[in-house]
C-alpha cells in the first residue's frame, strides 16, 4: 500500500508543473530522498491523478553489474504505439545517438502532452545520463514533464549523476523536490491501533516510510533485539554488500561502537576504518554528525549487528573495551564500558563499570538507563557480598519504579527484603516492605500492598521515630485514601504530621498533606485548592521530585474521574511536562492517560485515541496507568460501533481487586455504556449495578453518579434519588435534563450533554442526534433514532439484514471496496472496477475506516487482508 502522508504539497507542485508543461512550457523535476522515503509511492499517486490527461512513459534504472544502455528508454517502448515503439527501438539498436535524439524531439512534438518518469537515476548508465543532458537543454519548448527520482544519500561528489545534475542546473527549468522522512505526528497516525508504540517506532526508523510500514506489518515484537523483519534486514545487507571489504568492516565496527562513534575510537576498534570511512559516507551507509559518525537509522545499525558472526562481534567488543578502559576514564564512557564488557563476556569488568555507570545515570535522572545498568550488574554479581548486592537491588527497584517498569521493581524489592532479613537489618527490611507496598498498589494488588505496609509498620514502630517509620505511615495513609477509608487515612496522616515536626522532614509533611487533600477531593469534590497547592510545593521543593510526580498523577486522575475538564486541561500538561523533565515515566503516563480520558470528554476523539495508544503500547508499563487509556479506547470504539470493546474493559477490570473503587469504578460505568450502545439495556443495568455494589460503601459523588446514569438509562422517566451532592448525572436521573445538558456544556463535554438531551423532548433529542453525528458516534446515533421513534410513536426501522449481519456494520458495497483495498488498488482503480465515481469511492473508504476503527488505508488494507485469509481458512 502507498504511504502518502505529508505528501500533498509535493503532489500539488508536480500537478502544477504538469499543467504548465501541457501548455508547451516543458519542465523537469528532480525528486530526491533517502532509500525507502516513498519516492515511488508519490510518483504512483501523481501518475494516477493525471487521469488520462497526458501520455505517460515510465522507465527504471536498475542496480545491475552491467547497466542496460538506455534502460529507462527501453522500458518506455512498451508504453508507446507499436509503430512509434518499432521506429524508436530500431534507432536505439543502431546506436545512432544523433538520430535517436531527433526521433525523441519528433515524438514529443506530435501534439500529445507527455509525462516521462525515470526512477532511480542514481543507477543510470552513461547513455541515459547523456540523454538527460540533451533533454534538459531543450525541454522548455516541449510539451513534456520529465520527472527524475534518485537517492540523494548515495550521491557522493564524484558520482556520475552528481556531475549531470551540476551540468543541468545552468540551463534547464528545474524544480528540485526533496522528500523528507515522515514526522512523528505522521508515524503516530500510521501506528494507531497497531500495538506498536509510535514514539519508539519513529525513534528507531527516523520516519523512513519503508521501515515504518515493514515494522507495522511485522508487529510490536519487530522492535525487539534480534527480531527485525527480514525485508528490513535484507535491505540493509544489500547496501553493505556493495561496499568494499575494508568499508564493510568499518561499518560493522561502527555498529558495535553504538549509535555514534568518534572516528579515532573507530580506528582503534577496527584498524584501517578511518581510511574506509569516506566510502561508507559516500554510499550513504554511514552519516557524519559533527565529529562523529553513525547510522542514519537505529534499525540499520541493528540489521548490521545481526550480520556480524558471534565470534567477530565479541572480538570487536573486546577491542572497544580495551580502548575505552585506557586511563583516565571519562564519566560518559562508563555505560559503554559496561555494555562492551558484557558483550565480551568479562564479568569482572561488568561489575567494575555497571554500578558506577548506573549511579551516574540516576544522578542525571536517566532512570531507564540506570535500571538497565543495575540489572546488568546484578546479572553478573556472582560472589558479590550480600551487603553490596542488596544496595544494587534497591537501586534497581527504585529506578525501575520511576521509569514505569513496576513488575521489575517489585521483584527486586522482594529479593532485597529477603536479603535485609538475612542480614538482620530491621530498618532496611521495613523500608523495603514500604516500597514494595507502594508498587504492589500500582500493580493492582491492593490487599497485598496493605499487608506489606502493615508488616513494615510492625517492624519499624518498636524502633521509635525514624524517617523510615514516617514514610511507612505515609504509604498506609495513601492506601487508605485510595480505598476511600477516610477515618483511617486521617489517622495515619495525623501521626505523620506529628512525626514530621519531630524529625524536621519537609518531604514527609508534604506527603501527609497530599494524602489528606486526596481524601477530601475524592469524597466531596472539594479541596482542589489544597491538593493543587501541595502538588506545586512537591514540584518545587528540593528532593521531592518523586512526590511531585505522584501528586501530579493523583490530581490528573481525580480530575478525569470527576469529568473536570477545564481543571484537568491545566493539570495534565503541567504534570506531564514536569515528569518528562525528571524522567518520571510512570507518573507521566498517569497524566497522559488521564489526558486521553479528558480529550474523550471534550469530543477530541482522534487526539484521545492517539494519547491512549501512546500509553497502551509502552512496553513494561504497570496496570495503573493503563486503566484510563483502556477505558478511553473502549468507549470510543463502542460509540463508533467498532470492535473489539469488551476485551479492553476486561483487562481494565482485571487491573484491580473487586472492591477497588478508585481503580475499577469507572470501568463498570464504561462496561454499562458499551452494553447500552450495543442495544442491551438489561446488560447495561447489570454492569452498572455491579459497580454500585462497591460505590454504596463509599462517598465519591462522581463515580457513583456515573453508575446511577446507567442503572437509570438515558431517556428513562425521572427517578427520585437521595444521592448528593448534585452532579449533572443526578440532574439527568431526576429529569432536569436541561440543567444537566447546560452543566455538561459548561464543562466542555458535548457527548455527555447530548446524552442528557435524550431525556428531553423531540427538539432536544434531534439536537443530541446532530451532536452524535458530528462526533462520529454511530452507535449513539442509533440510540437517538430509537428515542425519536418512541417520542413520535413510531417503530424503528433497522438496517438491511446483510448490513446487520456484518460484524462491523459494513454495507455490501463497503465490503466490495474493502476487498479491493486489500489487493492494493487505488481509489481510481476501484472506481473504474465498480463503475462509480472516485468521489463515491472516497466517501465509502472514509466510512470503512470509521467502522473498522482504523486511521488510514494501510491499516484498512492490512485488516482486510487478515479478514480474507481467515475466511479462506
């Protein structure tokens, strides 16, 4: 399939030049870009757009050991009428260039409009290059557009095409167009729904469309070490094979040295590399950045590593280790030293360098790097004394927790607790139990978290007031607050405040204030000012960055749970920015996930889905930050009439224990809404009732109100309720739909305002129907139509039987077009095949994308191919 995101401007320029050439003012386009950037795809779309407005001739240059003389022109013969092709072919065979040039001028002057495309001119033979020189001098008086594509990353100053381009620049009406790699935003669109993290994909591929599409086709595992798609690996290996032996050895050494390497260091690893670098740079295999050299894309480096035999790779790592280990050792070389030591099989060197490198990474707030380096040290710890090993375990656990790898953190803290117990260190054991309690909560194991926290308290209390005891009480206060146990939370908070004064620890006091404010906000929807003030104090105080991230995550979560859109818009951006600056990935994802839910409230559904996908595709992330994104993607699919929905909500439900209202209360509401949108009112009430079984024991007015909406159901007669305080949900239930709709509108929640309007009269429901249509909420549109039919006293006419039978609601025509998409046909091809207009095809394609829940033609084609394969089996 064609990758044409961010190519509209290029296509518009070429179409304008084609119109100019058709008027007799000939033009030449030089279309350049790196290998795989999508030059051929752009040219195909451009040629499709011509729609028989010009005679098209297309030819290719090939990477042959002995290039075909005039190969592109020979390709074009097959696209000419037999008489013209025979005459031109005979002239080529005769080798008479003067007659050949004359016949070409005669051909282009026969009254037709011409578009000639020569692809991959970096492989052109000399005769073709001479032909380009000849045409360039005369093109301005011919009705012809000549488009020449080539790879600019393979053109050195001595390349034959580079000489020709210099010659043509002085006299041809040239337009130079460079195709750039895709932006991060475009990659984000392509990766939507694929399970591949868009940020990681863009970082590894540099936005190269070929690499992007191959990785997406292979799936998320393709970004793991040793699992590159064969197509990507072979593309890189093919370029390596064209290098001389010394140049290939230099490239392999560069791959071992890392993403960037100093040429002098490269020479120490691979003697003779410096002399071969110029060839590597001319071929575009390596690029120079400042004083270092490296690969254009990380995937190319990985593919190169895969081709190096194990023994040779180990030898290169040993040389790199020896070169870097020469004193004095710079701090920035500690991490490379540790990695080269591991690849060399030198356990002693790993233990020497990895902990120091990890400590430096932690000091620089590179928590992910620190976690990897501590894990490296632990893998090679061997006979390291327990007192040293337990420190590495604790530091690995803390770094893993901060960067979002909470499972790994829990495992290391469990091992550290066992070691502290064996060493008889009750303070260390109690403190590690407190830390374990904190991460067990993030993993959804609230009961186990409470047990670990209480065990920590029992160990530390007999030792008297200590910072460890204070933080143990803080952890228990947090657990109580998140379980809506207000008296217990306040009890622990009071003890923490008293101990903070005694110890003079400002961080403990800020933490106690934060959890007290959380209790107030969750239970009464008041106290936002205090919670915000504590959060800002934590962000600004020295040594409390972790608490700032945690408080930011809580305040964003609470704002999303209470549909407080305007407040959340301020909190989410600031919290995410703070966490990103301090590399607190676990809390950043909490903020981003809450932001996705807020965008769903605001009606910014495309943005909401993209933010949710960004979180859900992060490898190794704990369940807690995934809950809002899972809910967001599920309800957007349900509203659009797409699948799957319930598997996402099943995962979200499994993220917490049955009585964990904070974590899964909103999941029950989402499950109820999904059932209602599917037309199953009974299931909607049942799902909401399950959530209310938890809520009745607590006081959260927003979570409770949300569930009451779905036990009552939109459009039902008014009902009395004793719930308080009054929220828009309660206004809906009691029949004050106008006030509810106004309240939702003030909050910036158009979908919820429309839901409230379903309880009103015919004009109100018609307004709701318009909102649902504008948002693309197809399933909600069906419910609004049913409500209108009831108000008008009419039956609801269903869709055609064959449409209802399709799992995605595709019509017969849409299914036909989906199958043609799977075969790679363009809109123009489909229009010709089905005898309909291209505009009609475009409309059908947009409908198919919406119903399948995908973002572009590539994803629709992939989905359709899978569907066809399953059907054939």
